[in-house]
């Protein structure tokens, strides 16, 4: 019984200490990574049936030009928001830098 208890105790200690040695930080996304590669961002969109529902409020004037749609659906709003984000520029260039891998998944 003592042998099983000592094996279980060792396994518990190892499992408690192991995750702390493999933790990752998201700081590479903001300051540039030293982890051996460019940072990647994946946006996962949920494509449920309620995307066809309409939203209230005033539509942006450039909605059809930017997103290619003119209705007030949630899908059109998400599309407009993502395209606007990726086209946004500031004093240092685009909001999403060239070295950031950016993906969209439904």
C-alpha cells in the first residue's frame, strides 16, 4: 500500500509542476515575439441561423462599399467590422502588422 501511495504522490507532484514549465504568454502579439516565429491570430465566427436577423439603428454610409452588402443583418455587421479593422491605419501603418498571421474561420 505504501508503494502505491508513493507512486501516486510522485505522479501528483509531477503533474502539478509540469504545466508551469510550459505556459505561454500572449505578450508576443503586442511586442514582437522571440519564440521563434511570427504571431498568429485566428478569429472564429459562429455561423448560427440568427445571423440573418436584423439589427436596429443607423447603417454606416460606406457599408455597401466596404462589406459589399446593404442590409442590417448581424452577418453584414460582422463582415463590415472585420474589414474595417484590417483596413484601419494609424501613425505607424496598419493596425494589424504585416508580420501577424491573421485568419478567419467559421
